[in-house]
């Protein structure tokens, strides 16, 4: 005789059957594995530090190596930025696919070790060709971000991802705050602290010290990946059993606290690229990420270029140290906004917030000429500032205007963390999550690879030929980012 249903051993026949029923019973998020997440966040922190430590002095270095002046430096700096992004684009999917095969840990260890090497070598660059090659190889190793996204996705679930992913992105913002501070503070130490850094090496390579500091942090990340992080790829884990805790699973409260449920691993074999791309909602997510990547890379490139460029060419004439402070302030604003993100996600939902963030980008680019106009008004009767005399202290009104623009840009950049959640939500199982993240990052990197060259060249041409008052690049970006906002709304069409 069949025993009564209440006496049967609780068993989840499939994830699709169990997940909705369990979700209805939960009133609070499941606990996150804090130690493992902290390790992942520490590893992630080193990547934006390595990337952004060069931004304050980037255009000064390029100007010296390329023998260019003012806005014309944009041609070469855009080329260097694009070399990095193209390499990242090439490697992103390959790292993601490799992490689905051999595991997340080997990929993260290799990527952070490679980042350490080429960050150090960047400080030893003595030619434009050397800078371009360095950015190319550094971009190849920076492509591991998709694998790191996957680890966060596998350490969280639908009940707590609105906490895990925003915290993950807050870590990126901290990196974007620390990196420019390192570059702006420690560039050219022989000039700033001649008694301490008297060795000719520091005069020959004025940007070696910030590169060395960032490189050592990446070495630490590689050791964390190898010796402290647990593998999260389901096929590489020793046990696939789910231990059900009595307090966290009200649905199974009748079972003992150490009841074990054997849950079949869904989709243990990763889907092919063609199968993933054939899913309409995933295509919309990938396309939106591409539009976001283009807007974000364009802003990051053109803001630094605009900040460095003399006022008479439509720039702000800020020194490397001032640029470093501005970028660090931008990171601080980003941290604040991302701390506000979890309650906003719980109230308004991921997709609504994503639409809002994409909608902000056209207004961000439209506001950028305000900073230039305020700077021109501040110098007043001085007229055009010469290239070598361009660095000066900006006024309080200029910093206020710059702060407003940076605030808008960081609001738009919240979409980067939201698109990770959208990718995880619509990926068909954790076995394909690395590939899905790789494809999503691939579209972002492809667009991001084009962005720096396009916007830097447009900025240089607009300034040199005074096209549309020197702001042709602004008109272009307003229309492009408006199109990106429209693309983002297609996700809702396919999801609903």
C-alpha cells in the first residue's frame, strides 16, 4: 500500500518544479556564502585598479610618446584604448567557454597573473608601439571578467542575487576609486619626492611606481584564486547534493534538519553558442549590453581626454593629479549609488531600473559641454591657454559642473551590474552560465572596442575643425545613446 503523502521522503523531482514552490514560501533571502564572496570580490577589486591607475597620466604619456599636442592626442589615446578593448573582446568568450570546461579557478588565476605582468610592463613602456602592444596583451587577460561574473551567479540564487550582484559592482566602483588615486598620487615620484626616489630609473620611467603598486595587488589576487577560492562550476564540484536547512526551507519543515535532497543537475552539458543566441530574450540582453558598452567606453575615454585638453580646444585643462581626484570622486559617487541599488531593485525590479539607467545616457552626453563652457567663463580674459601652460586649478563652479556630469554617468553605469542579473536570470542553467556571460561580455567588449577610437577621433576632429561649435561628438553620442535606450526596451517585449 502506498504510504501517505505526508510520510514520504521530500524530494524535488526537478528544479523547475521545486523552485517556484519554494520561492512562494520564502519571505527572506537565502544566506550568502560570505567568505567565498569576499574572496571573489577581492579578486575582482584588483582588475579595475590595474585598468584605471593609468588614466590620470594616460594622455600625458601618449602626448610624449606620439609627439602630439592637445586634442590631437585623442587619435592615439583612442587607438590605445581600442587595442585593449579589442583584445578583451577577442578573449572574453574564450575565457568564458574555457571556464565552463576546466573550471573557474584556473581561468581566474591565469587572468590575474597575466594582468600583474602587463600592468608592471606598462610602467616600463618607452614607445607608442610598446604602449599599444602592452594594452593589447593586457586586454587579453582582462577578459576573465565573464568567468568572475559566473562565480557570483553560482554563489547566489534568485532570492539573494539583488544583494550579491550590486555588492559585486560596488567592489568595481571601489577599484575605480582606488586606481586613479594610485596613478594620480604616485606618478613621476622622482619629481614629487626627489630625496626618496633619486635613482635614475624613476626619472626614466616616471609611471613605474603606480604600475608596480597595482601589479603587486594583482599578484595577491592570483594567489587568492589558487589557494583560497572554492570551485563553483557544477561539473567540477565534489558533491552535488543539496543540504536543506530546517529554518531556511519552510516548505520542508517536517523533515529533519539534516535531510538531504538529491536534485538532478539541470542542463549538465553547456548549450552551444547557436542555441544560446537563438533565445530571443538573450539576444535582446546581448544587444543591450553592446549599446551600454559603447556608451560607457565612450564616456570614460572622452571625459579623460576632455579633462586633459586645453580650454581653447574645448577641454578643461586639468593636471594628472586633478584628473585622478575627479575619477576617484566619480568612483565614490558610484559606490553611493550602488549601495542604494538593492532596495531599489526590490521595489522597482531589475528591468525597470535597467530601462531608467539606459535612459540617462543621452542626458549625460548632452550635459558635457556645460563643463567646457564654465571653464571658458572661468578663465575670462585669459583667452586660449597654451598647451604647456594648460594645467591649472579649476574653480568651485567648474568642479560642481564636473560633479553633476559624473553623477549622471555613474547613474547610467548602474546598468552594468543590472545586465549581469538579466543575463543570469535568462541563462538556461548554470552549465551554460559561463558561456552566456561570455557572449554578453563579448557584445559589450565589441562595442567597447569601437567606442574609444570613434569618440576620441570625433573629439579631435570637432575641436580642430570647430564642427558644430566643436561639439559634433556630443550630437553623435546623444543620438547613439538614445538608440541604445530604445534597444534596451526590447528585453521587455521578449520577456513578456
